[in-house]
C-alpha cells in the first residue's frame, strides 16, 4: 500500500491554534496520461477511447445544465448543479426592529451557481480502508509514522473531514474558497 503524504496547515479562518491535515499532491495527471495507463495492454485505440470520453463529458455537461445529477463512473462520482444563496433575519437600521426572513425573500439573483460533486459512499469506504498517510513537514521530510484515519479524540471525527453528506451517504464538495485541494477544513 502506497502512502499519501500530508502536512499540517494552520486554519487562519478560525484563528490561532487551529490546524488541519492537507494532502501533499504528487502532481496532476492529464487525460492523456490516464488514458495511456488505462489502455495499457488493451486492444482499444487511444484515439477512439479519447473520443468516447470527450463525448461522454459533453453529455454530462449538457445534462447538468438541464438539472440532472450525472454519474462519473459506477460507484465513484456524481456531478450536479448547485446554488448557494441564503437569507436570514436582519435588523432594520432605522427602527431597530427585526426583519424576519421568509422563503419569498430568497432569490437566485444574488446566488452563486456552481457544480457540486459527491463521492459514492462505497468508494469513500474503500479509499478509507486502503489509504495510508505519512506526515511530512513543509520541505517534504517525513516527520513521523502514523495513520490519521484511525481517529483521535482531540479532533472532530478523527480524520473523517467531509464537506457534507449526500442522500446516498457519500461525501460532497462543491468547490470552495480553500487552497484548491477540495477539502473542507472543518
């Protein structure tokens, strides 16, 4: 089992003395590189596989724009349209009275449209069982051997740091303002 490296980062949004584990990525694999690996030893022509994948992705984009949830692989990812907007009670500055928020006040005019993505619970569970983590410092030097997936009573959930839940029990992320690593910092 290969180890994925992670490092401790301070969560400045929550103030001092708040840290989270952030993976240290080995780079980014292109579609071409992944196709080469997937087709190694197979009789499918890479150009045909590439064309099919491109058309599949176009179909997903079209259907997400129509409001559908679309699977990316069986028991892997689901992408869907997502909207972020909310209203809450406020105080009238002139009278000091509370203006109670209502559903009628909610409007998509001020919303942020984004693509949501959920990870299938089955894949998340398999990943959690098979992954091994190795802590490194900012330079990449190994600090200590441990497995953060085993939990710790000092941490909320002990390593289960998901961004939300889907009706099927998977995890959700919808592109946040974090360090572009797709992780919820709790």
